[in-house]
C-alpha cells in the first residue's frame, strides 16, 4: 500500500501540474481566466483600496486601450491605457520587505493584545518572546510553533492573525518567483526604455495570487476536509467522556479553513498542537492523501508556469523531473527505513517484518489510521517542501528515517520546496549548473539565450551558501553555549539531531521539529534554564527572518540583472554548442550540483547525528 500511495500521488501531481501551471501563467500575465467574472471585481476593489499607482502603457507605436483586467478593449479605439506602474528589482524588493515588516508588526500586536479582544476564551496574551518567534515564523512562511495552538491562541488570533498570514506569506513566495521568471523571460528589451527593467508590480501580483489562486482552492479544500470530519466551528471547548470513564476537554475552532491553507500554501502550522496527527484536523486516510496533494500542487505546478513564461515547456518539465526524481528516492528510503524497524527493536528481539495481523516495522509515534506508508510518505512530502506539517512524531523515526527529512531540508528546500520559494531557490542552482556546464563545454554560460556573467554567479553563490552558514551557526550556538544546551532534553547523537534539525527547519522556513528541542525547560542551578526559553525563541526567530529575506533579495537582484540583457537571436538556444537546459543531461547535472552543495555543507552534521544514531542504535 505504501508504493500504491506513492505511485498514485505522483500520478495526481503530474496530472495537476500542466493544468494549474497554465492557469497561473495566465493569471500573472493579466489574461482572462475562468474565475475572472467572480475574482476580477474583487481584484479591482482591492487594488483601489491600496491605491496602486497607474501609468499610461503602450503596445507598439500607438497606445492601446485595456480594461482593468488587462484584456484588450474590443473597441480598438487606441485610447491611453492606465495600468499598474512597473517596478524594477529594487522597488519590487522594497515592497516585499515593507509588506512583510507591516505584517510582522500587526501579527505581533494582535498576539500580544489577544486577551483584550473578543473571543479570548481566557487564554490571555502570549509571552513576548514566544510572540516574537511566532510572528517571525508565520510571516516567513515557516510556521514553527513553540506553543499549543488550541490552548494558547484565541479564535480571533487563529483566524485574523495566523490564517491571514498563511495566505499572504504564501502569496509573497509565489509573486517573488513570478518576478524572477519575468526577468529571465524578458526578450530584447531596450535599455533606454524606462520600463525595460520592470519585473511587474508587487501589489498587483500579491492580490492576484490570493484572489485567483489561493482563496478559490482553499474554499473548495476546506469543504473537502469538513466532509471528512475536520472541525469548523466558532464553538468553545467541550467535555468528552472517554472509554475508561474519565473526561477530556476538546478545544474546538475554525480548523478546516486553517488546515487547507496551511497545506496549500506550504505553511505547516496547525490549529492543534499535534498538527495533522489530530483526528479532528486530519481525520481519515483520504484526508491524509488529499493533504499531500495540496502540499505538492502549487510547487509542482509552478514548474509548468515557469516553462510557459519562458516559452519552453520542456524546460518546466525538466525542472519538474529533477525535483520528482529526488523526491521519489527520499520517499522510498524513509519508507524502507521505517518498515525495517529500529536497532533498539531488533536488540529487544522484536519481529519487525510484516505478517498476518500486523504491518511490522517501526510504528512508534505513528497513527494506526495512516500506518507506516501514510506516515513516511507524509513526512517526505512535508520536508521536501517548506510545509513542516506532521502526522506522526518525527522524534520517533529511525536513525535513517530521520535522516531523510534532514536531507530534504538540507537541499535548500528546492525539491519542490515552498510555494514560489522552492523554484526560485532551484533557479539559483540552475544558474550554478549552467556555469559549471559552460565551463565543461568551453562556452560562455547562457540561460534562455542570456549570458550568465560574474555578477549572476557571485549572487547565486551567495544565495546558495547563505542558508547553510546560518543553519550551522545556529546549531553551533545551540550545542556549544550554556543557554543553547539547556534547550535540549537529550544528549548524544539524538540531542545533536534535535538541535541540528531545529536549526535546519527554521533556517529553511520549514517548521517541523524533533520533539526534544522545544525551548521550554525548567531553570537549573546555574539559572541558565530560565533564559533557555528566550534563547531558543530569539535565535530561531532571527534565523527565520534573515534566511527568508536574504534569498529574496538575491534572486530579485539576479532577475534585475537579467531583465535588461538582450537574449540571443533565436530565443533560448543560440547554436548547437549551447548547453540545453531542458535535456536529461542537464537534469543529471542539476541534481549533481544540488547534491554536492548539500553534501559538502551538511555531510559532517549528518554523520554526527542521524548516521551515528542509526549505526549505534542510540535512539531514545
């Protein structure tokens, strides 16, 4: 059944990719789509509210009249057209950073003031350091949680604060990618034209991403979760009677509406503390499969969007193929590792092979309704993307099984990755692979007919190496300082894995965690424990903010450099000697570059943690 699920998931994602990818290409090109009659008026209203500046645009020698939705006016009067002002990479980046800062500030204030707002449920205000970490987490699309959502946050904070950020933080990742692809796809622009360096308009792209893509799918997806049994109510807590005769409190709220966007937007933060392992958040095997489809849908489809925008659909499928191949390898490895069982089980004489009446393997920390196959595949899906949602305990994975999520994140989250962020991270590796390939064939590196020169290579190297530097620095502080060490509940290779995984997760805007690293510890005799909580909150929050913002600046700078370059005659390929970036050979080269960068930076850390743990059986 594990292999059936994997094959079916790939089939569904492959079927969705060209359809959703083509739809998004039309949306961001301003073309009319199926939802235009419904979404168009909402888009125009929002753009008027935020007062997007408009300018006269021309096509050819004469002005062309266009409607608000970007469609040519059938009257053909040739009157001036007033469209959104285009932004160069600096203006686009400034808009991204300003919007993100405003989002962070508003979310921080909301969480600190939630005790004074309606629907408090008596939870009160969250501590300042936890609020700092949470605001940083949700604004950066990480959704790392140092709190139990059902007992720490009010319904208002969940809906107005976290769910809204799930939408807009995902939209930011998508529109940054779209801006970068526009820079790559621009053809034969005139440097004298003041609009030649335009990457689009951030505010228009942001509204379109939410209104045309995220919101419609989320509405339909929430209804699917409700049919499966996910909660969707504004009712308060209720008491349940257990089989043993006791009582248990069930905290209720708007779960389904937050569940769908946490997955679709590769966010990961759940309404409940146990996330997608909670039966009222992820009730059935079908909802579990549907969750995985939602996670992969947009990151995969954006490869088709990329191919359409650059005028080479094979290019999109080549990138998709590289991502899918690496994903399948990781999914197979983690499933086999969990099915094989742990060294501790074997040492205890337990039989871990499947037999009548039992699935065998390592079921510790897994839900019976998902089994090893559904749990392992879910973990692979959410860690090769920046989702971080979990339906089982990551802490209880075998050593080799726990290595797979680390490799997924250690690849800079480019194996599908987050919505937008995965593909623009992959474009950094594509630039590096083009450079390496150009050196091997003795030609100036080219990407879609544009020369890749020293500026682009330096920026790509900075973007590729910045994340590993941030992750390894945070890990060193966590395991090498007094305040950092008290945030761990275990020692040995497991304790190192907890700290390293936390830094890797936060540094890649993923959000999943090993349970042993939480930041909540009791004060010790040296009074280090009291600050251990704040240390973990602050170092994690700062890591999430910087690792999200810096790569955005890097990829937009590369786009700003490429948008003004003239493409060679004939489009993407100038001559037979040009390295084709849509061939199987380039796919292999691209995978090699990704593996080499990941192996060279994280291989020693992998050895110190999960590999030693797997070899020694030191698990718990």
